[in-house]
C-alpha cells in the first residue's frame, strides 16, 4: 500500500533545564515534547522514531526523520514493522525515511527500567552487581501531575536501589500526553516508549535491561520485539522471559531489600501505592502467599484478608487465567481454590457474553446493509 500522509520528526535538541538537569526537546505535530534527567542525555532521533512509529503505522503514514539513524536501527525497524502488522493488523506498513548515520558504542555502563514491581525487582535481584543505573520514568505509569504518588514511589525505589548499590535515576517525560502517541494503546506502545528514553540516556549507558512481561504476545513487550528497538549505540535486552511470574515471585518472596516497598498497583485509585483490591494487587498477594510470604512483604493493606479481597474480584482478563491456575495448583487451602475456580468461571462467562453481544452488533449492521441494498 502506498501511503500519502507524512509525519515529520525533527532533530531533537538539548535545552538548558538547570545546572544539574539535562533535557532533550522536540516539537512533534505542534506539541513540545521533553525527556529530562539528572545525568547527561543525547538528542538522538531514535528517541522520536521509537514512540511514533506505531502511531504513524495506524495512520498509514510515512515517517520523515530529520535526524540520522544508524544502519543497525534501520534494519531492526524492518523487523519491528513486520511483527507489528502481524500482531496488530490495524497498523499499516508506513515507511521510515531518514539519513543514514554511523553508530558506535559510547556508554560504558548498564542500567534497567525499575518500577518497583515483581518483574523489575527480579532484574535488580539477579543483576545488581553489574548494574549502574535503575531508571524510573515519571509520566508513564504515574502521571506527572500526581506529585504525591510520584514522591512516595521515588522514595521507595531509592531506598531499595541503595540497598543494592545501584544508583536511581529519575527521568521525567510528557510523552504520554501527546495526542498522536495516545492513538495507539499503551499495551502496544509501552516498550517503544521505554526505548525512547533508553536512546536519550546514551551518553553513559549502552545497555538497558527491560523486565520480561507476564503477558503473552500479541503484546507490546516480547524478547525479540524489545531487542529490535536497539541501535549500534544502545542495546535493549528483555530479561527473564523464560520464567513464569510465579517463579520470579518465589525468588523474591523473602528478599528483604523490597520489604515494605513492593509496588505493583496500576489502578492509581488511592493515596497508597498499592490499593490492595485491584486484580493485580490481589494476584500478587496470592502469588506471594503460595510462595511462603503470607504477609505480602508488608507492601499491601493487611485488612481485609485474602479471601475477602479475592471474593470482591469480578472478572479476570483471559491472558491472565494461566497465572491464576498456577496459583490454584500451588494452594493447599481448598476454600481459596474454590474462590479462584468461581472467579475464572465468571470471567469465561463474561467473555462469552461480550462475544455474543459483538456478534449481535455485527449481525444488525449486516442486516441494515442488506436492507439498504434491496
């Protein structure tokens, strides 16, 4: 398919943000974007191509890039685009046009993206002797406006990383506020956004580890897809994809550096960093329970108890059912097993109802089309 629409990406530039703060800026489609950090940054064009490739593909548009892209990155983009159209057919096959530049290793240190959750905490536990930086991005899972939660998350993460001898680097960006970027689901674009930050960090870092996802493809994170956001200057590595989430939890269940500071909640529905009631909070508590940590590593509200919060869950997404089955298989408490069985049955029934409603909507549309043609 030949595309006619063009999305232009300028060469990012460095701006002065303070005596100890580096800032990369660019205006994309009329909105000023920034990435800022307390360590030196590089204004690389890759930091714009990564987050805006999928939105451009959704628009069936070509990306015209003012800055240079090295040959490794350009070759990797072929894989990214092919995988994207395979997994998400709504994304078109727009081209990327950019001058060819040279890429060379500049950094000498490794880092990883850290949120304080199970998956990234496992990376810290396993790799901390070889890591210099733990990078927490403000503006991704917690919005820039939510200062109370950001301050608390930063304090938790700093305490944990200090215990492991790793430096916490807090990066701020308004990328998630951009209307073009938001046209594609965060479930698809989240690692592309992390890659944008990684390329900007390339002054001293040449490898960034990304915690493997606990969701099976099609998903925005997978080992080969994550690695394909790399360039000659910045390598992105998906870590521990061979393990289940329960296996990572088992490794962390008695790891003291995260006690009282495990942060898994994405609901952002309370002043606490873990609400204790959303599916992810309850699932993590159950996983810790079967791994010998009934106290939830002191990171969740103590009351109500597991049976009560489990009973409040309505449905579970289909791609998480296997995790719940794995929890049930490791339980000795028959009452909790029955509750999980009921939860999965409700979830399957809800999925069937949604499918039936969708088929009925399609049938009504087809009927209208047939009547119109007659």
